[in-house]
């Protein structure tokens, strides 16, 4: 609208200049050009400042889109295309008729995880073109950092019977981690992030791996605990004919599906397993954190497929995280040894099984230490933060953290001082930053989303 006015003004001043008798008017006209140009310049430069702000904001958005992608994948060319297209789609619309925007320039330092983006534009002037200035150049350059390392995440989730009414919420929460860390469209070969899924209740359903790690001792693929001096380590299984009690069972109450999934960057594998999550059984949380740790431990490379082999602990290019979630208090543990009698037999308690006449689960009796066979047994207990199962869980968390694994914990319940909450607080790497209290379904999903966002570690650096 202003351009025709300016054109007519120019024509009028040329007419004044052609008149030999209009010197005073000409001086006045020239002076008005300067006045209008100076006053209008404030408007033009304000428009330029606003346009530059739009460019800066859209550069941020485009760079963050590229950073999110590069935090999960390695394809630099695809990231540059994504940044270019994201910027063009938004900046072109917002600056239509105001500025001509040059193509965004992108530099990516994949080693240090830095994206630098620059864009320039020419702002069309409305007033100062009277002074011969048709455009005002503006430019903006932003820098974004992204996770440049390879990431391994163990997602350890509670699928005990008490979670029955919240399984849809748990599936949504778990899927949000996959969606954030391995976005749709990320190829397995380019992905920098792998996730293991470890559902636990009385133990962990290891599927085909169960017979291998227990030397056939597990029932229905339900693996509970390990015995011996290496109970609280990530030493791998190593049967030599004398260690039949190294890993074992004691329960067949693990949910039949899904089985534990070792580290994978396959969205479809993880999504399929998450959709199969079902609830059942009591809470032996120590077994969940143990197998989450083993899925991240390089000592277990002899069990998992090559694509699931964990990175070394001392590899500076690999970061390891364990997300540990429960909705209640731990109340089951398992030991390998003499069979445990009924709670009472002839007035005697189970710790007196050598003194009384006891029967094993098959009804066979034994009267002394010479006629029993060692076996895995299950013990129920009252729910305290200091009971046996809770103590074992806390010790496993402590030892896992010593290897450099960052442990996020989530307590899903209504009381932040409960036994389960206290265990989760003890397990967290830093209770102020890696422990989450989720009092309802919405908060549980939000907690998982917040954790996955932290793991990705994207932020504007400049």
C-alpha cells in the first residue's frame, strides 16, 4: 500500500525540480523527503528487528528438530534436510511479503554434538526507499548441542498383580520412552540408542535364555535370583558342573508375556513387547533391577545376540541408563538351600526344620540334614524398606551405580514415604534429579517422558 504513495511522492518532487520558479517549494520538498525518510526509518528498522526475531526463533525450532534426530541417529545428510525443510515451512509463512529469506546454512559437528545454523534475509523497506534504501539485510546464527554418544537404556517395569488396572497407563508410559529415544522412521543401522525391556514380578521371564542362565533350574522361564558370593555383582553365568544353584527359580508365576527383550534399536520389537505387557504375581523388585543391570553389562556379551551386546563400561562414547519403576513394596525373595518346611510343623517354625519332621513339596519327609536335596524356595515377607527383598534391591542398585550406570527410579503410588518409595529413592543416582514420585496415571506418563527427554540431553547452547 505504501509503495504507490512513495512513487507518487517521487513524481511530485521531480515536478517541483523541473520548475525554475519553484526553488523554495523544491527545497521544502527535499527537506520533507529527509524528514519522512528519517521518521519512517524507525518503522522500517522496527520491522527488520521483528523479522530477525522471527528468523532466530524459527532457526531454533529447526535446529532442535535436527538435534532430536541426531540424538537418535547418525545420518547427517538427513538431519540437514530436516533442518532446511523445517525452517522453510515456518519462516516462509511468517515472513511472506515482509522479507526474502535466503536458504538456511547448517554445519554439524557430529563428534562434539554441535549444530550451527545461519540464515539471512532482506527486509523490504516502506519509507527509507525515499532515501534510496530498498532493503535492510538481517541475519541470525544459532547453535544447538545434541547427544553425540551412543546410549543404552534398560527399561525395568513392574508388572505385578497390583498393576492390573494400570497396565494401559504403563504401556503408554513405556511407549513414550521408545517414541522419544527411537523416533518413528529411525533405521536400526543408524540408531545411536538401544533399549532393553525388563518386565518383572516374582522374577523375570527370560524366555529362551532361562534354561541357559539357570542350567535348567527355572520353571516356565521364570528366573528369580542368584546365589553364592556373586549375588550382588554382574558376573556372568558360568556353570562348571558345580554351580547349579548360581541362578535359579523357585516360582513359575512370572507373567507368560512378554519375555525380556535385550538391547535393541528396533521400534517394532519394543512396541510389540510393550503391547503384550500383562500383570500377575507378587513383587520381587530385586530381580528386575538385576536383569536390567545385566542387560547393560558388557560381562553378559556371551548371552545376548551380537546386536544386543552392551558397550564397555570405560567406553567414553557410550552412556548407560537404567529406569526402574514400581507401584508398591517388595515382598518376595528366593534362596537356594535346604527345603523350607511349612510355617509350623508340630509347633516348630521353619528355621527349625532340622529338629522337626518336615515334608517337601512332594510330600516326602526328612528328619535330619542327610536326607534332603537343596532347592530354590520362595519366601513371602512383610513390606518394609528394610526387609530382605528391599535390602537386596538397594544393594543391587548400589553396585550397578558403581559401574557408571545412571539410575532413574519411579515410584508409582499415593504415599511418597512408603517402603517402595524409600527403596526407589535409595536406588536413584541423585534423589533430587533422578527420582520421580508419580501419584497418578498422568504423573507416571509424565515421569517417563521427562526421563527420556533428560537422557536425550538436548538444549540450546547459544
